[in-house]
């Protein structure tokens, strides 16, 4: 396991940015650094019948999610062939002629479908973000749902849909299992949230980042942001690009670790934990000279679940910081904010 490099607070960060959710962030430089800030958690203890083994994993997750909001998980039980197959299908999809991709454009169905290359610029850079993506968010086979259920699937890519379904089903099973470890990480009982993930949100987003020549000050692969849901799985290929903003104001490179999945807290979970778990700002800068593919899955509670604060995360000395709303209400608000930019 890599050691953790704790970055001491340096001079006051000189750059600042306002995100879509209204959050103002400050950082020292647009250039990311190498640092062992993001810990690696071995999940085999999560599958143990011994509660003490599970608590060891839970405490590692507790530390990581409170300190930086990101961790790598390994020994998670998902065969690497599923990620490889997903990336193969992503290359097929993004390699099509533009007109074919536009047949499933997100403009035709709100939020889901194909996101065009270099369409957005939410961080005020000189150039638009250098990425394209395909979002889907409804799977009747597994019973989960999203606020925008209609999905446009590409017509001339046999195997595309089934391959993504197979990978997604395993990630969804892992996500449900992980919620039971997040609970003792918050000093709750392991079945505390079972009732809230009967029909969870779990959108999947294969994403393509071509190599960029411009600096991070001029262009990003995807702009600085926080995720909306409960937590996100990010499956990366072998090429670096993901960067995480540390509390001390440095961009940290989240380089791929073979066989790992990156996990990060998202906004709904941060609200629910009264900011004990951190929904950390992150971005992508693909300066490695190669095409990069990633596949995040955004896991969230049932949309009618009220985001009440976890009882172990609030009290007389730590009052509730957010009004109680449902998960669906928060996601709709964030989606509406995104449309304004």
C-alpha cells in the first residue's frame, strides 16, 4: 500500500473558481503534482464473515472519505474483462462518424445519450473541454431508475448495450455491498441504508478524452466539478488524467492503478453526513499524449429518500448544515444549474 503524503498548507492559494453548485474553490496552480494523497483500500475484508474484518475496511474508508473524499479500491471482485469489454465498446461508439453519434444526441433526450466533443466550457478556460461521452441511466432488468429514464441506444453497434449492461450489473452489486461498509464507517449498523437503495440511481458514462496539446490553464478534459449522487465508481484505462483537489489547494494526480476502481464521495452523501464525508472537486487533464477512456458509474439513493443527516454526524456541537430535501429534488436542482451554463 502506498504511503500517504500529507501536504502541509502553504501560502494562500492564488487562483479561484466558482462551480455550478455555487461552491467557490481556491488553488495554488493549474499544474497538478504527484503525491500519495489518495489511499488504496483492499476490499477482501468486506466479504469476510467476521465483523472485525469488515470494521477494519470501514475505518480505512472513513479516514479516506473524511480527509480527501477519494480512494482506490482493489480486490473488489470484478473481473478486469468487464472493464476491457466496456472500453472496447466505447472505442467502437466514439469511433463512428459524427452523424451516427448525433442520432443518439443528448439534445434529443434530456441529459442522457451522446455528449458532443468540446461542447462545454464551465470553468472559463480559453478552449472548450476536450471530451465526449455517452450517458445512460435506466435498466429495467435490475430495477434501478433515474429522473430522466428515456435512453437512446446506438442502432448499428451489436453487443454495445449488452456489454455495458453486464459490466454495470457487477458494479451495481458492488455498490450495494459497499453501502454496507460505508455504514460502519459512519458508526451505523450495516443494514441502515438497505431500505434506501431498492431502486437506486446508477447512471453509467463511458467517456473519451483525446490527447490535449493546450495547458490546463487553457483547456481541460472535463472541468472542475463535484458529482451529484451518493458516490461514484470510476474505472480508468491505463492512461492518467484524473486530478483531485486536496484540502490544501493542490491538484493531485489520481494515476491509474491496475485492477483498481476509484471511489469518490458525491454531494448527496456529503449533505447526508453533514460534511463529514467530503465531496471533493476533481477534473481531467489528458496531457499524456494518448487517447484516454474512463467509465464512471454514479450511484445514488432512491430519489424519494429524504437526505436527513446521519445521526452520528450531527449534534449540539455540530448542528445540521443543510435543509432536508429528497435525493431527487437535489439532483433536479443540480441538473437545472448545469443547464444554465
